[in-house]
C-alpha cells in the first residue's frame, strides 16, 4: 500500500452532526421530514445527489445552494479527535495522501486553511472535480494524481458512498466508526489507523 485517501466530513473534521442537523432543519422548513432509514441513506451524499434524491423521493425540488452551510456554522466545526496527530503519523510513515470528498471545494479549502492542514495532503479532490461517491471517479483521479494504482490505495471513510466506490476499484476500504459490512476493515477512532495500516502491510508481505 502506497497511498491513503481520506474522506473529509466525519473523518477529518467533526462536521457530520452539525451538517446533519442543518440539513434536517432546512428540509423541515420545506415541510420535508425524514425517517431514520432515510437519514442513513442520505449520509455522505453530495449536495447535488441529495437534491436529486429529495426531488425523486419527496416530490419537492430544492436548489443545491439552499442546503449549503453558511460561514457562521463553519465556525463551530472542529477537527475529529486525534486527526492532526494521526495525519502527521501517516505522513511520517511515507504514505502519499489525498482528500476525496463529496463536499464543495470552497468549503473544504476554507476549513483546511482554518485548521492548518494543507501540508498533510498531496491533493484534494472534491465534488467540483469529479462525479461524487459512490461513483468511483474521484478515487480513480486521486490515484492517478498520486501516481499509484487503485489497488495500492486505502480509503478511510465514515459513510457508505466512499466504501462502495473504494471496493469497486479494488482499494483497501476502512470504515471509521460504526461498522459497514462492505468495508474490508474498520476502526473505532482515527487514532487507530496507523496501527491498522502497519498490520495490513505486514499481512501482505
């Protein structure tokens, strides 16, 4: 394994609960309510895919900008616990790294700059650069930019779209948090990632 691809929301930054609550409130303003299963289904979707899903399943057309979080909400978004320490460790082990996220580029860049994370990543691929996960296009682009084969990459993600995309390309898929059965491996916290990577490398030698 030569490269690690990271999801962003819920994997590096602790934004997922804030985003989920914001989206829920905005949809309720349109009299759209989601049940528990629907909330699980939309987790990790790009805004574009989410608006398509709402139009199809809730028969209400919503523009993408309506669901974009504002700067006031961004101020409350911090890092996942141990994210910085883990990213530093990953880089010290010699892995190439990239962010592959369904979030918009301007949003990602603002939070990367806010938390001084630029030096941890070789490339950043967002929904502005490629079709969003679960389509594997952005993962394929990231591997190409890092000059590695897809099967030389691991992807760590907290939601299903990234795991599906990684499996389609034969990548090593690692689920962060609650287990997704389709992932090859899982970690409860991001701090466990370096040890898991070392174990995977050892078993494949």
